[in-house]
């Protein structure tokens, strides 16, 4: 049996076999099957949490999704991002003729075949996302989102040989060093903390022989951390919420309303111009977002009408109303949900599918309204100082 990409550790009389994989590599899935069948371990650890395990084992549940509830629960942006990231990984997997995450599926199946206990070893993905987002400043969030979107819609091909090179530990370490330089705050929650969490779960797995199926990037860190005792409460704690966004969210609308009201009292003509500027900037840019997403004319009109009002209330968003309008006028069919996972492979598919188009409308309308708020707000302030 080839030992390539395999790390063997013996700690306190217990054997750990770490398999470093690429998540869309055919060879990785084959190697996982070969190792588990040959070693017949007591436990098999996979780099999954409960949520991703259910997604993999139960398959797509798009047909059960209520798009209206997604919008009302303010989850449209998160769902759109998850779809986009998933489409990137699935597109790579399709090029190589393998299902994304096949090495994890193989680990689950092989564990059952040899009678090993399956251990879901990764941290809850929502906790990881929360800790990532909480560790990034505004600039970091902007750069990260732009790079994710760029990579999602990139059509560059990657060969099986290139993927296998990524599994070499020296290459992985070099990538992580570069990653740290670009996003120093992001590496800690995404890589370092998960290395610690994974190491503890693997260490605590029952039996004297444990096989762990892991992304290759985690193997060096787990090898270093597995002999330590990790503080799991610290690693699973959600970051405290800052009151600053809430303060800013209410302060800006209060300032804008205050300036308009004061201007109306002292100079009605200037106050009218401020109000018109606010309506045109917020309404037009939000409507433009709906138009870019190819929303129905009624949806575009809804975005224009509600944006000037929702922009003054931090708990409301123009995109939600526009998305609900689109869902009412162009309600997705069963086929749209059935083909959603395939349609998001391409940029054209995002716009063609009625489900993803609604999500795009929500996001783009909100982005447009946000730009309108800043531009319209700046124009109101400028008018105020010009008249007083």
C-alpha cells in the first residue's frame, strides 16, 4: 500500500493514520478506501460537522426549500454565497469526473463496511463562519468577498496532476504562508483553530487505531497539535457582538432625517431638493440592482419605491421586499429547485434559474440601496452646508 499522503503517529499506545486529501481528487477517494480496508481501524474520523454530514448523506434538499421563508429569515445572502462556493467546488469536481467530497463519502461508506465507529471531527461550520467574519475588518471583508466572487466565476481549468501537487506538504505549507500574509486574521479561525479542534476529536476517537480523512492543509497542524490538550469551549465560543454596527446603523438615518427636517423648517426649497435627492439616489440604485438581476418590472418598481424608506430603517432592506415581489410574480417551479445545483455552475445559470435570480435580486438591490444611502446622504449634507 502506497504511503503517499499518509502520516502515521503513535501516541500513548494509540495509532493514528492521517490521510491528506484533495476534496475533488479521484485518487484521494480511492486511497481512502484502500487504507481503511487494509487497516480496519476502530474509528474513522472525517472532516465534516453534523450539518455537512447530513448534506452529503441525505443529498440535495432544494425541493423542500421555501424561498419566501429564506427571504423573511434574512438568509438570502448566506444561501447565495453557499450556492456560489458550492458551484465552484462542484465545477472542479465535474471536470475531473468525481463528486465533490467523494473522499468523505468514501470514508463514511468504508467505515460502515469494516465496522468502524464514524466520528464527525470538524467544528460546526456556522461557528467557523462567525469566527472568520468576526476576525475581519471592513477592508478584509471587502477583499475576501471580492476574491471569492472572482474565483467562483473563473473558468480556469485545473488538472488532476495539479491537484495532487497541492497535497504535497511542502506546497501546502507554502500556500498557508502566502495565505497568512494576505489574510493574517483569517488563517487563525479557518485553519489554526480547526487544526486544534480536529486534533482533539481525533485524539478522543474510541479504539486503539484511528484513521482520519482530512484536507491535506490540516495535516501539518494536526500533527503538531494532537499531543496537546485543547480547550474545546474556547474553540466553539461565538465571538461577542459589537454594538458599533447597531449604533452606526441608527445614527446615519437619524442624521439624514434630522438634516432634512431642519432644512425644511428653515428653507423649504432646499429641504425639497434634499428629499428628492434621497429618493432618486436610493430608489434608482436599488432598482438598478433589480434590473441587473433581470427582475420583473414590478420588482424593479418595488425596489425603487421601498428603498428610500428602508434605507432609513436598519432592520429593513429593500432587497427583501423586491425579492418577495419577484417570488410572487415569478414563483419558482419544482424544476427550478431540481436544477438549482446544476444551474449555478455558470454565471448564466445564476440568472436563468428563478430561485437563484430571486437571491441575486435581494443581494443586488441591497447593495444598490447601500450605495444610494452613502451618495444620497453625502448630497444631503452638501446641500445643508451650502444653504447654511
